[in-house]
């Protein structure tokens, strides 16, 4: 599937080819910390078909709980994480952050990874009240 996307401030723009059957929710502690929430959602890029159209990404390398070094690429202006790869190993998973993809409404997660780190409440959100938009009243 051909997609395009950008960071929050628009400094970074890209296009890529992804496999929509490879949308994963990741519950690892790194994704929790880096996303500032309970999990991250990524999709696999096919055969390294990722093209940066605008801007220059900043990269931070982190050793994951698996022991694999992951290069986390993000916008140097607004901090939006765009993707993660394994340096020097094109065969490893190239994960693009679903929230940065313009076609994200077409991408449904197919698997959950690092479930042992999942927060207890994430698997049943149905009991939490829903609102169509943010409100200041309770």
C-alpha cells in the first residue's frame, strides 16, 4: 500500500510502501515512554521503500529490551517520532509510526507485541466513558 505522511509541525514529509497486514500495537516500555502513552502503533515498511520528501530526521539509537539496537528517527523541530530501524540490517523490521501516516484510518492493528509489559487497563477500554471531543467540563 502506498502512503504518505508528516510530523506534527510539517517540517518532515515522506512517502512509503507499507504492508497493511503488519500493523502492530507494541506494549514495550520503550514505546510507552517514547509515545508518552500506553503503547505505540507501527506498520512495517516493505523492502525499505521509505522516501523522505522534506526535512532531515534526527536519530537516537537505543538498545531495546530484546538486545537489538534500534535507530529511532524523529523530527528535530517538534519531536514527532517517524520510524525505527535496525542500523546496518535491512532485513530487520522497519516500523513506521501509524499516527504520522495520512491514511491511518485504513490501518487496523493485526497483532500486539511485548504484551507482558502491557498496562492492565489497555485491553478493556469499553468501560471508560467516551466523548466525541475534548471538553473542559466534567
